[in-house]
C-alpha cells in the first residue's frame, strides 16, 4: 500500500499533502530503503541526524524573524495546521490524540516551536512513542499503544483505533523516537512555513 500511495503522489494524482506526518513515520517504520528514498523525493527531505536538525533550526530561526512573521496570513496558517497537524494534535479542543495537546503548551516561543517541530524526537515522552506490530499474517501495524489487556492491545491511529489479539502478533517493537517525523516544515514553502508557525504562536483561535 505504501508503494501504491507513493506512485500516486509521484504521478500527481494524489497531492503530497495527503501524506501526513503519521503516514511518513509509518512508511519509515517499514525499514525499506527504496521506500524511504521515494518518500524523500515525493514528500520532502527527511533529516534525521542531530547535526542536520540543529542546522535546520538555526536556518529557520533566521528566516522567521518577527517582521516576517508579522506578515503571516493566520487563516492560511490554520488551514495548514488542520492539514498537517490536526490529525495527531488537539488544539482549542479539536484534533487527534496521537500527540500532546498544543493548546496550553509553550507555543508562544519560536524556539519552543522549532525545537519540537524540527526535531520532535529530541525529547519524547513514553506515552507518544510509536509501537510497531508485525502480525503473523504478514501485516505491519503502527501507532500509539493506547490500551493493553490480558489477551489484546489497542493501537491508536489518526481517526481510528485497531484492537489486536495478542495471539496474532509475531513481534512488537516500541521505537525510541517520536511518532512525528523530523523535518516536517521542509515540505512547506517559506511563506507556508511562516503562516503555520505564526498560527501556532497566536494566542487565540482565528477564523
């Protein structure tokens, strides 16, 4: 399915915005070098090393000056947020619950936003790590483990939750990194990045 999705994006039949941060992380979890390469071309460059991410944070910090952010279109920023972030994060009471609630976070600080968006894996709560389940029928499921019972466990994914019987699981792996992939802002233009960051920093909801 990942191959089919990337083929459609590469062919222009599906917009790359259809691939969310969660989807990108799922594709990376397959550990297929060819898929990783195609994802990078179709969706955007995915930086993983601490050095590259630190460099990117500095670049964005210089680009996103207070004067540049003041020119942002907050309405467009909200649309970008809903397309890019809302499937995993709650803000103002709406959104998914795969990541932390952003409403009361320290998002008024540009440094805080860049640190958490550019390199979300730097500090990861155990509650927000990705679990990879390889099932005996060959399927691979990934998401945030939300419930664990005697005979089953549940994985929370954007808009859904899958309950899996433990007897069907061949292996379970909890990744040390965040569900959210690094370099998310790299898929956006300079203006889109400005609009999204300004919206995230804005203290109240916009129309």
